[in-house]
């Protein structure tokens, strides 16, 4: 049985990693698409104002995949299994998102592919964090490692974003 407090802490760390990957991807990898005034996308002001809804959706996905991870790996999970779990779930989610978006959005297929690929990497990261943090006895050093990666990722994203301005 996985303690609720541990699940909450791991979910929070996985969500922060999700946000970090998303920030890096949209600030750098997808930046040229956001700069294009594509008719299917909201204005930059609207997008900025609605960011909390995107972050809430990421939290819901994190909790969903975390819950699913705990059902699959009740006691025998680890980082490698978490990464594999995240790759499978992330791959399926990314494929479903790409096909769904492609069916009704008038956006460049490369943009749809890359945005879907970002979901793949994000869910793979969520799986890794659950595998890495959920099962060991003590996770303080592991949380520090994940936190360091998150801080570095945000700083890198800010630096790269400012280089492209």
C-alpha cells in the first residue's frame, strides 16, 4: 500500500517536471510556431491568461498516470519500469492527441507532431518520477536530484527564450 503523503509528494514533483518540460518545449522547440499568428490559435494575450488551465490539465494527467502507475506497480516499481511505463503511456497519448488534433485543427502537421511529441516526453518524465520516487524508503536525496533538474530546466528555458527574442 502506498501512503497518501508519499503519493502526493511524488505527484507534485512529477507535475513540476511536467511543467518544466512543457516550458522548455514551448519556449524553445515550438516557439517559432507560436510566433506565426496561426488562425487556429488564440492570441498571445489570451494564451498567457489561460496558462493556469493548461497547468491544471497537466496536474490531472499527472494524477491519472500516477494513479495508473500505482495500480500496475504496487510494490515492485523502479525508475526503469517507470520510464518504460511512461514511454508506453506517453506514446499512446501522443499518438491519440496527434490523430485527434490532425482530424479537426487546421495547423501545420509538423506543429501537431512536435506538440504531441512533447506530451510523449512529459508523460515519460512523469512515469520516471513515479518509478524513481514512489518505492524507495528515503527519497530526500532523490527529490533533491529531481528539484535540481527542474530548476536547471527552468533557468535553461529562460536563458534560451531570451536568446531567441
